[in-house]
C-alpha cells in the first residue's frame, strides 16, 4: 500500500511538472527568469522527503524537474542532463569528491576502531564518568565545542565517538543528531580560527572593496560574533535542555521512546549508517582498550589542525605562519577538503597498524573492517551527491535570486538585520547550503546597511548586525533543511533516520531563530549602542532558560513513568 501511494505521488508530481510550461509562460520574463516556479525543485524535494521518507528519490525528482525546466521543459533532455551534467558534475567537482573520500575514510577508520574494540572501550570509559543521560549529553555538547576548526570534521568525529555512550544511556539517535548538528556549524561559524573564517572574511572584503570601504576585515568579523544570536542561542539551548534533562515537541516523544522502551530509533526509522558499523561483532578474546579509539581520533584531529595550518601557509605569500595573524591567515587560505583526506587516511593507517601490531586483527581482517566501515556510509555519499546536484539546479533556475528579490523590495532601516536574517533563512532552507547563501546575500546586505550609515561603515552597528544576521541566518536555514549536506552528515554520523532528525530538530531551531529575531529587535530599539548586543544576549539567555523550564518536560525515566500513570 505504501509503495502504491509513493508511486502515485511520484506520477502526480511528474504530470504536474510536465504541465507547468503553459503556466510558466505567463510568468516568465527577462528580469525574473523562472520567477516563483524556481521554487519548485527544492520544494518538491523537501515535501516529498517528508511525505515519503524516501530521501534519495525525493532529491532525484527535485533535480529532474529543475533540469527539465532548464532544458525547455523537455523531460527526455531533462533526464539525460540530470545524469550526465548535474549528478556527474557534482561528483566530478574537486571539493565534493574530496568530501566523499574523506567521509568514506572516516567510515573505514571507525570500522577498524569498532572491530578491535576501541569504540566499546571508549564508551565503557566514558560511561564511568558520564553515568547519566544528563552527563552523556553534556559531554557530547562539550566535545562538539572543542572540535571547532571544521564542521565536517566536527560532525564525523563527535557522532561516531559519542554514539555508543548515548545508546548505552538510552538517549535517542534523534537527540544525538541534534546535539551534533547544533555544535558543528554554529561553533565553526564563530570560531576565530577555522575553515570558515577565510571564506567569510573574503566575502566581507569583496563587498567592502566594491563600496570603497577600507577596514581591518578580520576585526569586522570579530565584531560580528556578539551579534551571532542564532549560533549562540542554539548552543545555549542544547546546554540547558541537557542540563535540565527536558525536551519538548517531537524530541520529547523520541526521548520517551528511548528511555522507556530502550529504542534509540523509531520503529519505522532507516538509520543513515548500516548495521555493519553500528552493530559490529567483536572477537571473544579481545582486551578492550580506550586507547585503540583515542589514538586514531587524536591523530585525525592533530593532522587536520596541523594540515590546515601547513596547507594554508603554502597559499599565503609573505606571511609569518608563527604569528597570530599568520596562523589566522593560513587557516583562512587552507583547502580543507584536501587536508581532511590527509587526516582521515593517516588516522585509518594508524588504526590498522594498532590493530595488527597488537594482534587483535590480522591485515586481511583489518582491511575487511575498513571496507565494511566505508560501505556503511555509501548511502550517505549518494545522498550528498544528490544534495549538491540539487544545489546546482537551484542556482541555475535562480531560486535564491528570486527569494532575495521578492523579500527585499522595501527595507525599513531598523528592521534591516531582521529582514536580512529571514532572507538568509529562506535561501539556505531552499538551497541547502549556508556558504552559497552567504555568497548570495552578503554582497546585497552590506550595501543596504551602508546606505543607512553617514560615516565609518566598518564600525557602524547596523552594518555589523546586518552582516552577522546573514552568517547566522544561513546556518539556521541550513539546520532546518532536509537537503542540506551538514544536516545529512549529522544524521549519518549519529546513525539517525534523516527525516526524524529534521522533524525533531526544527522546533528547537525555530526557538533559536525566534530569539535571534528578538535580539536584533532589541539592538534596534536600544539605539544600536555598543552594549546593545549584550542586552540581547542577556534577554535571550533568560528566555532560553524560561522556555526549557516551563515548556519542556522532564525526560527522567521516573518522571516519564509518573506522567504515563
């Protein structure tokens, strides 16, 4: 029955898509391109993903309809170009290919660590310290903050490392995915040294240069941090939820299931990591050592950190790499995709050497464990390729440009950061990319903010707040979108059902976004003073505590049972 419904939905969407040309003709013109119809590819992918829970199929149909639009509404050419131009093109992209290799290598490393008992050992060790669901969640939150230099590395280190512990503490995979997702981009996006800094600074520099504004660009970026309300409130919300051991919305239901029934996944869940890696069987005579997990993971972190510094130095002429400015420049110029491959392969080799040298596994068994670990993430890699392809399609049909044009026609000065935040949220949600959103919105937002400033735009609070609203709004939209690569990777790293992760995270993300809007409103109402963002942060922090205290319900096993009686 379910397959029939899915089939009918697919046919219905295709028929509707093929009948759109006659409607499109009346709306399409030289200025707007596809107009509102440019929203169809991401909307179809997102709606179908929620209805059918078939992420692969939903993404493919979104791509197909978008490419069909581009090719004169011809479904035959649309199908061919979907395959040979967009999907192959996404896979052939150097950055994308490197992320795929990195992901597979991380899976392989985790496979070897798991097979030689390192994963279980570190879970047992952490369980001695984190003996309750509260401490396990707080430990995951803290680890997410400590791995601050790259969002992909953060996700793929924290998720697999903490999953055995959170499973043992009967914490739902949805909650783990939420913590992992909320401590990745929000942390990296504000970090003073990270793989994001160079990109963000580059966008600011180009926009300032086009307006003839001279400024210390890194200083401008640092001033945006207190205005990064969504990032800060998202991190604070995770902490307060974990500390009070409360939840609300769909997450409460997931945690109730995990605590009472011991089911970390829902009955209909399809985790984005296979049982080959999540339920790996160990040999009977293995002596469990936490070092068998800690050493490869530390190798990954250290090589990634040093590699980013070294790789960035090779692209930074005339820079002293041992000064703070030099280190910052090196990280900003580094090619993270290449460095992450170095780190993942080196860590994999270390794991294999440790397994064979201790005679826990022979070389053949180690390589088999590595391959099985990589295989477990194959479906994730396919979804990533399709998500990137859909991103290319939305760019080609002008989805982001349409949204920006519609929303930003008239902008009252006091509401500018709020409006820009909302635009960034919408664009990131529709396109599934925070970086792409920044690239589109920053060059539009800075001139708008500058038009309200009489002198020294680089120091003007409205410019700083507006710029920050783009950066944090992009991350919010990315968090809520089921077609976002970072959301997909969080589901994969936590072995969670992807749609369940999105559904349970959205209420929390919306809470953070609502408080961010309140924060920007307070900044405007207090006259854009230097202390204004700190008033917003104080009010927002109090609001987070109050919301969790009075809206959230305890997920303590005893409290849940008491409510059920």
